[in-house]
C-alpha cells in the first residue's frame, strides 16, 4: 500500500469512529524490525 491509500484508510476509520483521533500515514512507523534487532541484544 502506498501512503495515500493508508491515509484514506485512516481517514475512513476516524470518520467511522473506529479510531479516536486523526492519524497521519506519514507519521506511522513499523517497529517490528527494531524489535527483532533489540531481541538479539537484550540479555536473557
């Protein structure tokens, strides 16, 4: 999905009351890759 499609999805979710505040697709970030790296660095 491109950022415009994501923004349309977020806008619709806001208008339908599925999310409580407007969100900007450009401000969203997937932290999964960072979490994967941090898992390898955390002591067990």
